[in-house]
C-alpha cells in the first residue's frame, strides 16, 4: 500500500501515508504502542478541551477547539504507522503539544490551529537540532522520521 501522508484542508484530517506500512493492511490497525494507546491519547486530548482560562496559573487561554481537532486527526494518522511510541499530551495556551523523549533525543509537535503544526527535534548526543512546519497538504514523512529517531528506530539510532 502506498499513499500520501497529508492534511486534507477540506476535511481537516490527516490521511494516508506515502510509504508502504508493512503491518497495516485493510482496516486492521497495526500493532504498536501508539495504536494500542490511541483511546488513552484521545481521552487526554479531549480533557484539554475542558480547561478554563488561567489553567496554567499564568492566565493562559484554553486550547483552541480547532487545535484539538487537528491534533486528534494527526494522532489518528500516526497511529496507523506500525512502530511509533505513544506521545505525552500537553495542553498549551491556545493549543496542544505531543512530545516524545528517550535517551537524549526529543521531538515535539505543537498545534495551535487545525491546519499547521510546528515541530522541533533535538539529539543531544549528536548535537543536532531541527525545526519543521507541517502544513495542509504536506507529507508527514519528516514527523514520522523524527519520532522513529527518538524511538531509536531510525538514522543515528537504528534498533
């Protein structure tokens, strides 16, 4: 199966992947930590929508409903990839953040709207850092690659 990983602007949902996903066939979900914990991650996302102004003790606004919807569609798409770990879910003033951290590597995705995600990757041992922006219609390959690097499943960390 070879599909494109993008955010569909009309539907505001992430769809498909531009690489074959070995463990994903038909409607059967892959076996991975992220796919197995998807219900928990979705509950955490929904819980952020109940936050009130000042939830962070600094007068921060609650996460925007569009950001929560964008985060939900993003995480559903990422759960279709067979080997991705579960992220930490954090509210942000006006948005939502997913983060992964392991063995000196860190990756975060911040959504403050439904159509754009800001990303940051750091590998302290290799002294590397990178930022990226994923917009509507763009591939999720970079995001998947950074998550795999944190999980030691990609370049400079092959398991």
